[in-house]
């Protein structure tokens, strides 16, 4: 029983990161109308900047700061591509573009980081925060979940309570119309990309030490992130956060059973299928076409 | 099958024979070996081209389907199943189909993005599973047995070429059927396709299942090519790269798939010889795909456009005037074609329609007019089944259709046009008419087109001007001979003379095609020319109905249109 509980709690770090990544995906979708397949790759870029600097002997805090800046810049770079050439494209074209960009980022990333060459990922927040019913709760898990909650609250408030949030929602619906009524569309979109870049980078930095440490595998963490966003229907931040944590917990639980643990990677897929089946209750039309 | 449509098929076969002879006869063995890899990639690309290029969906697990095919071939090989490699490969392709259906079924009824997410999820899951279960015979190094005839580099090249050509020819034929036109229509506009009675989920699912089959075949071919396989051959990254390549080259066409296959093999080979990392090739595919998406045109599409321009497009000369009269109408009954009862629609707090009762008798042309925002288009959306919810009821020929989705209503007898034309430009005029009207005989297609002054059936829609496309819209809905057609501002963008002519044509619709017409229009000359009755909407309510001469003189109607009382207008 205790072993089970331990694994469930161990799944919390991953779950928190999935939730945070999922909330970022929803944030991006609601504000700039892009389902972003490059999200985790952006975070991975920043994480590898941290790792390479750390390996070169830079102090951890400096490496981390540089990594966050790199992730933000990578996010902005993707954002510039999207706003410059695809602002008026359909949602599915935009998604296809991010898939193509993902292929490109991973190619560059693998090249620069030496492919499967092992790297040492520093544990940023080592140690246990507290013991609960005989189970260690790590700093990392508390931090990702806490950050997830903070980001969710901020995103929710920002979108519904502020004037800029209103502008951004207008922007995602009709960029051209928003621009015509004087919303600084480009600048706001790039801001969104920068913020999500920084936040995804942070969550990737925390989760990376637990994963297979190569560029491609980390970039594909976008799958559980999008699964979480799908649970929240790309609308609700809270349901997305909870959904992401749940995916992590299910993965953690599976790792207890010897016959099942190799199939952990299939969890997001099964959850996506379940959510889609549940959504079957009402067909809906693709966006205004 | 027309002679014209056999030409591309013949071109594929001749090109394959020539290329096959050159490659097996003249090139050294290693080149033949590489050329085989090109063909196998091209087969995989044909699969994804069908889903992504032709039907416009994002599918990111093609290599997983290929893995299913390869695994099946390995399994049959280790078990010593009868039939040999060719049969195993086909079985492998069939084995991938249930996976495609299982993934596609829940994803395809909803937003297109969901398919991208669920397929990427499947690719991850398949990676994890394949890494655990491994390929049959992988640990014991049992190689997949090739047929004796096709052993050796040259032999296996011919084997792969046969599969590629068979699939290319089959796809070329399929593209020319109604299903092929349906896929293009779905890619262009799902709503417009549903308005022609097409079931969108079924159209998407058929494309997805066939593409899974083709992917499975490519996996089986790869199994025979490499002999033993590892999970890495079918990893998720491979699926993503395949998507990028197919987007870049336009793999929905045989030549696009082949160009893609050549690039996918040549880039890594060149980079390897230059001692550069092979992953740089993927970067080029990413850039190429992004470029193609921003240009809205893949390599094969550009190529086809250039070749067409070079050959000189066929003149879009109008079909000779009164060549054939459209066939006699089906017997008409005196009754009601369409009726709405207490129809109400709300968008949030805005009431778009408020208890609208409207009747379109059989054989009548009823005009629906009203100022902008009166609710005319909303009424058409509600009747045709494109609104989530409305109150009241819609009856077609006396039968309520309220629970039915749009494509079922279309089949049950209501067809509509759109304010902006939504015809897929890749179709020809004749293709479109058959897509909208069902399998019409050649003479009927010609007759209907000449009746409304549309160009020759072989004219590509892309070369037809916007005004004529609107006429083609009208031709499409009447060709289906439904109980009632809903025309949403068909004269927008037409000149005055054309408008009057269109008015006469619309007035002829009940007699020629046996359909009643509900015409939404701002142009009063058109309304006067075509309609026997008029209903006027203002702010979602019916404010007048009756014969045109009476209704158009009604002071309330004049006020609704001009916004002022008549007395003060004179002042």
C-alpha cells in the first residue's frame, strides 16, 4: 500500500509539469488561436542551454537564468514566424506549421546537443519538502503544482478581468478586426509567446532529470501536455491543470506494477481516446468555415 | 471511365516501366538499393498524402501504421504462413486498418485538431509498446524471406515498383470517383460538403482507413527490404518527418510522393557522404513544409500548375446554347415543400429569429427579403441544419426534420447555397455538378450547365470567375432535385443584365427541376422577376407576406428598408 502511495506521489512531479504545460497550451490557444506542437521543444531548448552552461562550469543560478531567457527567445521566435506569415490562416494550417517547426527544432537540437550523447541534468530543487503519511513529498512536485495553480489563477484573472485580456481574446478571434480597432496585435501576440516560452522552459527544467535526457524525447512531452489541454477542452485552465496532474499520477501508479510499467508511455493516448469518446455526445462544426 | 482520365494512369505505368528498366539495367547495385528505399518512402508518402494533402487532416502516426504492417509481416514470416511476402504485405496493410478506424472514429466527428493530437498520442504509445514487445524474430535474427523471383537488389526493386505503381494507379482512379471529389470538398469546406448531403465523418474515416492500409503496406515492404527491423524504423519522429515531407512535396499526387521519396532518401545520403549530420535533412524538410504552408501550394501542385500553363489551358468556352433541354420534371404534388413553425433562434441575449412561420408551397418561388441583420441567413442556417439549437420546428414535405444533422436534411430534400462560394477549386465544373447532384449522366450535366450559362464540364473550377461560380452553386443545388432549394443572395456580384437573366432562370427552376425555391435577395429586380410570393423579415419577425406587388408597396416594408416613414422621406 505504501509502495503504491509512494509511486502515486512520485507521479506528482511529472503530473505538475504536464498540468503546467497543458495550461500553457490552453493559454496559447485561447489567446493566439494556435495549438502549439512546439511547446515542449521550446522548453527543451531553454533546458539544454541550462545544461550545457552548467556542464561548462557556470554557476547553477546563472545557467538557469540564461536557460529561461533562451526559452523565452525561442518562444518569441516561433511567435514571430506565426504572426508574420500565418496570422490569418486556419487553425489546422497553424497546427500543421507548428508540427513542421517541431521537426526543424528537434533536428537543430539533436545536432547541437550531440544526439543521444548523455548529459547530466542538475536537480534544481532537490530534497523533500515534507513527509505525509510516511511518504516523501519532493520540492519539485510541490513547486510544479504550486506554479501551476499560480499560473492558472493569473491566466484566468488576466483573461476575464483585465482590458488587455479582453484585447487578446479579440485578437485570437479575428486578428485583422482587432488590429483595425487599434489593438497592438503583433506586440501582444509576441508577448504571449514569450510568456509561455518562459513558463514551459521552467517546467521542462524541473521534469527533465526524471526523463530520458535527449532533445527529441523531451520535445515530445508535448503529448501529455496536449492531452491535458484536451481534457480542459482547450478552454478551462483548472480542468486542464487537474487533468495534467491526473495523467502524471496514473503514470506513477502504473510504474508500481512490473508488467505495466513499460507501457507508461501509452497513458496519454488512452486518456485522449477516453476524452474524445466522452465528447462524442455532441458533434460540432469546425470553426467558421 | 472516359479516355481523358486514362491518360494519367497510362503516364504512371509508362514512366514506371522506363524508370524501372533504366535503374535495374544501367545503374550499379547500390543505386538500385537506394532507389528501392525511394519507392518504399514514396508508398508511405502516398498514404499520408491521401489524408493530409487530399482531405486536409493532420495525421501524425503514419509510421506507426507502417509498424503494424511490418510487425504483421514479421509475425507471418516467423510463423511460416503460406502465401509468401506479397500476400503477407497485403495482410499487414489490412491489419493497420482497424487501428486507423479505432483512432479515427472518436476523433473525426470533432474539430480537425483533435486528430493531430490523438494520432501523435498513438505514435507515442506505439513507440512504448514496440520497444517492449519487439519485432517477431528480432532477437533471434530471423530475416524476412523474399520471394525467389524478387531476391537480390534488382529483383526487390521491381517488387517494390510493382506495389508503388499498383497503389498509384488505384489512387488515381479513386481520385476520379465521387469519393475523390468528396475528399477535396471536405478539405475545402466541411459545411459546404455537408450541405450536399455528404457525411463528413464517413468521408474522413474512409480516407484515414485507406491511408492506414497504404502505410501498412509500406511497412511490410520495409520489412522485406531490411530483413530485420528495430523499433526505431517506426518512431514517432519518423512520422513527423513524413508529415513534413508530404506537406512540402504534395504527396497527394503520385509525382509528389515520388519527389518526396527521392528527397527523403537523397538528403541523408548526400549529407552522409559530405560527413554532415543526417538530421540536417529534417531541418530542410521543416523549412520546405513551412514554406509550402505559407504559399498554400506544395511542390507537386506548383508543378501541375506550371505544366497546365505550358500546355495551354482548355478554353472555358460556354457550352453551346440550347443544346439539350433538361429532362422533364418529376410529377408535382400540390402541397407544402417547406414550412417553419414558430422558428426561434437566439445568440446569447440577441434574438435573431422570433417565432417565424414561413411556408414554401411546392412549385413556388418564395422571396425572403429584409434589411441587413433581419435574420435571413440565420433562417437558412436553421432550416438546413447548421445551427446548434433553435426553438420551433422545420418541416420538409410535411415531415419534421428537427433532430437531423445537416447532411441528412440535405439527403431528405433541402439544399442550400452560400453567400460566398465554397466550391473546391481543384475540381472540374463537371466533377462539382456530379458531387452535388449525384451520378448524373453526361448529357444532363451538359444540359444543366448550358441552361445556366456555365462553362464546359471539363473546365477546372480554379479557372472560373467568381460570378460564374455563383451560378455553378445554383446549378449544383438544382441538379440534386431536392424538395426545396435555399438560395442565399445568388445575384451578389453579378451585373444588372446577368441578374435579370438569373431571375428568369430561378423562375424556371420549379418547372424544370421540380423543386420549390426560397430566395434570399437584396436585389428587388431579381425578386420581382423570380418570385411569386414574398416574405419580409425585420429584426427576426415576419412583418409582411404575400404577392410581390402588394408586399413591396406595404408602408411597413418600405420603412424597414428605408428606415423612415414615407411621408418624411418626401420632405
